[in-house]
C-alpha cells in the first residue's frame, strides 16, 4: 500500500516543484502563449473580416456585372433596332430611287418612240410627196407633150388667175 499512498514529504516536494514550475510558466511562458493566441485570434478575425469584405465586394461586382450586362443587352438591342430601321430606310430609298429611274427610263423611251414615230411619219409624208411629184411630173409630161395642149393649159391657168 505504500506505493499507492504517497508520503507527506513526497507531496510537499511535488507541490513545491509544481508551484515553481507554475511560477516559471506564469512569468515567462504564459504571456508569450497568450500573446501568440491573441495575435492569432486577431489575425483570424481580420482575415474573416477581409473575407466578408471580399464577399461583399464580389456580390457588388456581381450586381454591377449584372447591371452592365443588362445595359449591354439593351444597347445591343437598340443598335440592332437602329440597324434594322436604317436597313429598311435604305431599302425603301433604293426601291423608290429604282422606281423613279424606271419611270424616267420609261418616259424617255416613250419620248424616243414618239419622236421616232413622228420622224417615220415625216419620212412617209416626204416619200409620198416625192412620189406624188414624180407621178404629177410624168402625167404633165404626157399631157404637155403636144404644143396645142400646152397652150390650152397656159390659157386656162391665166383665166383662173384673178387680178385685183
């Protein structure tokens, strides 16, 4: 039983050793350990605060990104709408210009046809007049081949002329 129950001297020396060890630890080790733990706690707390700040910044950036994305989509839609309007306007202008040019070409063709028709009519009239003159000349030669017929024709013309 002596092994199980310690003697008074052993307890005294154990308490004295424990007290000395406690004093040395309290004087030199505990301030270092508590400062290190406090510094680590402060560092972890600041890192957590930074992480929260970064998370907030990321959330803000995400919302700003969403806003920018929405604005970009709106600008894209506006640009596409403007491009469609411009395309339609250019198409209508080109169509109108083509129609006007076609009308102008048709009018020019009508004028050219009219002038060609008038020229052809004039050529036909001239040709008819020339043929009439040639026929009349041939008839007059036949009629006036005789001297008596010539004198009778001249006197008839003289009678038809009235002097005032």
